């Protein structure tokens, strides 16, 4: 971000003109978030939502903030509201899927990633995450099939497999070995 102090001053001046502008409060919160001041970021996101409880971007931003703070249940709640406001948002679905996985709700994680592939069948990352969940669930062939789809759309993801311990259960599978070469 360019000059946060200058941008912050401009936004605070904008509030003097219209103290009920939820977008301005959201943007101030985002500046604080980007500068690592999570308390003020949360404060301004909450003010933004008090001004406009349907402000999608603020639910997403606050969800990201809470995700970074490992406040997973709160982040999930924000992302679920964001999805009610804009169903089918694949970025939100991805974040939600990752959070569901983090809290051990693999069924909901799988549903989120599958919804992404229904909306965007060539979303390699969603297929990759489906493969991770399938591997965790012991569904080896389904994991390999999802990985194959993932690599079909982004060959570079093959290099990522070694960084995910979920795929350890597949290491002796001939089809898996053939796929990752």
C-alpha cells in the first residue's frame, strides 16, 4: 500500500464530510489490517458493519482478519454471512473450506470445495483441496482422481504435493506415483 498515513488522513477527512459512510470505515480498517494493527482494524470493520450490515467486503475483510488471528469460528461466521449476501463467491468458498478443514469439519470443507468446482470446473486449487480432503478421509482413488483434475488445470501444483502430509497415505500407490512424476 502506498502512503498509509496519507491515505488514513484522507479517509478520516472523508468521514468529516459523511460520518455514516460505511465504506470509508471499512477502508480505514483495511489500512490498519495491512499495517498489522488488528485491534483498530477490527474496531473499524465493526463500525462499518454498524453503519451498513449488508456490506459484503467488510465481512470478507473481517473474516480475513479473524483468520489471521486464528479466530476460526468467528472467521467462519463472517464468511458464511458473506456467502448469504453473495452466494457462489469462490474466494469466500475457498477461505471457508480451508477454515472448515482447520477446525476438523472435513465434510463441510469438501462441500465448499466441490461448490467451487461446480461454479468454476477449471479451478485447480479447489480440485487440489478436494484431493487433500479425500486423502484424509481415506478415499484414495477419489483423491487421485481429484489430483489429476487439479494437475490438468495447473501442472505446477505437482510440485506442491510434497508439502502436504495429507498425501502421505498415497505415497505407495502406483497411480499416485505415476501422476506426480
